[in-house]
């Protein structure tokens, strides 16, 4: 599995990496209650692009793929709307996605001025550190962490999951079917957090 950070690497190097058939995370799939509302939030508030959309009426669902660049070189979010289902219990396993941005304060103002999203943690340094972050849930409650970083070709940079068995989860992500992938280069990361008694 590819891990690491693109910080300090030229954009051309990072964007060439997936074209060389190296293993990488392609997309995350999840369900939303109102596809158009979520697309509006991701494009107007977070700055993503609608990459493609497909309706499958015979199976009663519609997909939309969003991200910050083409799917052949960027991580994407695949939203699924099931006809007639307007709400989901997202559970406690999903933590958040993270978006890297050069100015989190400015991005937070854009989000606050919109009608489709809100800020639940104001921009500021992390506790005990200097990295500026903020948090914004989407209309369905999926959380997005906004992280202040320099320019990057892959702004959608983290997926945080909560797990019940940390060692087993680490083994899965390190030694899954992709275990021959390079660990030296990469764009996105997965954070796995162990929770005890509901605390993470």
C-alpha cells in the first residue's frame, strides 16, 4: 500500500506515480440522502469537481463521482443515492475525510457563507501543535477535516477510520492484496484509530 506524503515532491512526480501502475486508493463509496444537495456542498464549499454521474434506474440508484482532479490520477468520492432513501445512520466507524488547503481560514469563510455546509470547529492550530485545521460536516453528517498545507496535486489527502482491533486493522492495510505496492511514494493516507470505551 502506498503511504507517505507528497510534501516537498514536484507535482509532476506525484502525478506520474499512479500512471506507472503503482497501487493506490482509487475512491471511497458512501450513501447520501440527497445527491444534488451533496454535490452542491462538495463543489461550492470544498471546491471539488463533479467528475461524472450515472443513473441506474433498473437498480434504483444514482452515482456521482467527485474529486479535485481526473480519476486516473486522483482519489475520488463516489456518492450513491438509493431511490427513496433520504437518510442514513453513518455509524461510528467512519471518522472523517481530510482536505488540504493553502488557506483554511479563507475556505472556512467560503463554507460559512454558503447555504449547504457549516463549520463545526473554527479554524485554528491543533491542540499542542501549529497545524491549522477546521471541521465541516456535509449535509449527511460525513465529517471533513480541513488542513492548512502548501500546494498539493491531491487535496483529498486522508481517510480516518475507527477500528475495534488496531493490530488486525494495521495488518490488513499493510499486507492486503496490494502488498507489493511501493511504500516510498504516494499521495493519500489512511489513518486508523483504535477507540476504547467510545473514546478516540
